C-alpha cells in the first residue's frame, strides 16, 4: 500500500509541530531545551504493546511528549504471516464530544458489518476534535503505518469507514489522503464537495456512501446533492439509501455495511 512512507516524513512533521506549539508534558533537556519524541520512540513503544487476537484497547504516547493516542485494534484470528488480512480504519461519530470510550463503540456496527472481511479494525479516539484537525490527521496516518508495519496486514487492502462525524472524516481522508486508503465507506454523513471558489472536489478512491432515508441530522436530499455533484465531476461513488432508517441508531445499519464489505472484497480489491 501507500502508507509505508509515513514515518519517513514524521521527523519533518515533528519539527513543524514543535515550532508551532509545545506541550506541558515535554521533557526538558540538560540545558532546559525541549527534547521532542521521535518516530523511533513511537515505533518502539508500539512494538512493546501487548496486542493479541481479538479486541485490544490501547494507549500510545504520540510524537508529542505527554499527549496520548487511545485506540482499539481488533485482530482477526485468521491473520498470520502467510495469511495477511485487510485493514479498516474506523472513525467514530460525535468527534467533538468528550466520550473517553468512543473508540470502543465498535460492537454494534463495525464488527458485525465488517466480519466477512476478517480484517484488522483500528478505531482511534478523536480526543474531542474533528477528524480533519492536524492532530487527528497525524494520529490516523501514524496508526495505519504502525499496524501495517508490525502486524500481518495486506497493504493492498486498506480502507476507511465511519458514521456521522466519522463518515465526514472518511470523505476527508479520501479527498486529501488518497494514498493512505484504497476506498472509503462514509455513513450518515454530510460533506460539501464544492469549494468557496465554486470548484467541485473529486475523489481518487472509490467510495461507497450509505445514508438513512429519514436521517434527521443530515437530510438525505443534501447528501444526495453533494454525491451527485462529485459524481458528475468524475468521482466513483456508489450511493445507497437505507430505507426507513434515521440518524441516531447506527446499529440498524449492519446489513448495509455488510453489503459495503462485499463491495470492497468483490469490486475494489478483486
């Protein structure tokens, strides 16, 4: 896949991060200067984590000393060095909320919906910020790179999915980081595809968008309009309307996510 270069550019990202902001948790050097963590520090700490088959809820110090990534990694039992498995980055909804366990809410939708893929699932916590903020962009990039590097991932089969804010995050990463994923599955989302200058965004990766017919937070007509705009501009978007479903019960969308998993396996990755 396309993410193995990420830690090669992290030293530059680290420098830029520390030029613009410093964390209270940073360790001063012998002369009182700030000693930033490095990509190698993050790699070493990740390798020290105890990651086993099944659900793993983990904490990893980020490249900024004293700031942590909290995330879930679900490891399929079939994964091995001779049977590398796909990887799905799952972005939770309610990204600006303060739910410290938001990354653990994979049980009612992501796990049953993606079960047929026997895939690794990474589910990070947004830490109360939208997925398109700099810190969350770095978190997503780094976690994809770490899991690909140190676990048995088929790097040609990596996708992003999410619901509500996570759906909008899926559109965002597909637009701005197409090298990171081979496809996106945004659900219950509303992502404007036309810039202030009137230019319609196109997406290099294929997208399978799912939307509830009775979504009361993001009206169907609005999302359908955005999809039509980018499709007319050349994007490859499959748009599926979930008949009779509303916004605030994501668990009811399992069968639609199962269809999206089949689309990944048989259309995108075939």
